[in-house]
């Protein structure tokens, strides 16, 4: 495995791989790898000849009061996990190389970016779309692999790739969960033991929603209030949103009419903000 820090060197390596006829897979991450990330890597390895994992805590996707400074980082641990997963390139650029001092170009999706996560984190998706666009130009992958854990991000990136004609396929891998259902996340380390125990309610509430929908519930307000009640009963976390989304348009809906809906939620346990979602077939 090669660790590459320089943007230009990564571009040269990507060019070389392409000249050799290699199919390149990219797995963008912010590091502090867990099994969710490792599954994306395995997926990329199944589809590609050379796998690049980028590891970059991207400052432009964090708001001024968010956890950029305290976001967990452990490069040596990540490096050994990537090595064990037989990653070909670990791209770990410096912030000053990704964002030069007079940096001034951003990619902004205009619709889906402003609901749910975007309402609470107004500059988040601008930062995500910008860094992913940069990573696609630097690593030149044929396939980029993302996790369904960040369903809104996936929608926005697919839309960006389509709208801006990026020559890449986006592959979405399923959510990887702990044994008790909590979706794996680098941020789970922030949780106190009590919060960690209570956090299983996120997945439980999604399972509950699935059952209610399958039993015929079509009224989103009813569903939301039942899910919120269930979540709030566990250590009084604060619920940022519980939403039912039409996954094709990524718009909130009041009545369930589509064959598949996305139920997405964001909940704060103390200072830790967790997101989760489920794609639910309504039939
Ligand atoms: P992050 O390092 O949190 O920015 O995540 C990097 C990639 O891993 C994103 O595409 C995430 O959606 C994906 N990811 C994070 N957690 C999970 C999980 N539990 N299951 C599947 N993919 C995940």
C-alpha cells in the first residue's frame, strides 16, 4: 500500500493506473475507520483492480460550531486497517493542499441540500459536494463507493455526478450496524456508556416505522409523533428531525403513496449527533 499525501502525486498515480488499463475504485472517508468503511473497501475491491481510500477530515463540510476540531483522528490505526484490507493507495492530503490560501470555488446542489441535514447544517452539503468533486478530479476513479448511512449525501453526490457529467459510476453500499442495531459511525466514540445504550432506539424506531408502514400506516404525522415519542423515552435526547422522504426526488412527504420511502432521522444525545435511515418498501 502506498500512502500519498501530495495532490499532484495522486493525480500522476491515477493517470498511471489508467494507462495500465486498471479499473480504479475510490472510497472517500474522513478516517477513523470502522467496519462500515471496511465494507465499502471490500465492495470497491470486488469491482475494481486498484482501490484508493481517501482520508481527509474536510473542514468545509463542518459549520463553525461543529466538531471539526474534536473529530476523532488516528492515522496510524487507520493505516494499519487499510493495509490489512489490502488497499492500494491511501490518499491523505493536507488541508493547505486541498484548499490553497485563496481557494474560492464551490459546488452547490440547490434543492436537496436545503432540507433535513441541510436545514440544520446550512453549508454542509456545499462542503461535501466540493470535496467529492475535488477527490474525483484527483483520484480519477471509474467507480466511487459511498454508504447508504448518509442517504442525503448519496442523493446529492449522484445528482452532482449527473449534473456536472463526472465520468464515474457511484455505487452505494448498505448500512453496516453493530450487533444491537446502532449504525456504525466514527462519532459513536463520543457517546457515554449510557448514551450508547440508549442510542439503539434509533434503529428500533426505524424498525417500528417499517412495521407500521407494512401494516398500512400512510399518515406521516402519526408515524413521526410515534417515533419521536419512542426516541424521547430513551434518556431525553433532542430529535432534530424524523422525516419520510420520496427517495426519487428527495422531498419530504405527508402521505405515503410511493412503493418505497426513505425514513431518515437525526438525534442528539448530549453533544453527539447521530443519523440513521431505512429504505422501506410500502407493499
Ligand atoms: P465518513 O468517514 O463518516 O465521512 O464516511 C465515509 C463513507 O463511509 C461514507 O460514504 C459513509 O456513508 C460511509 N459509512 C459511514 N458509516 C457507515 C456505515 N455504518 N455503513 C455503511 N457505510 C458507512
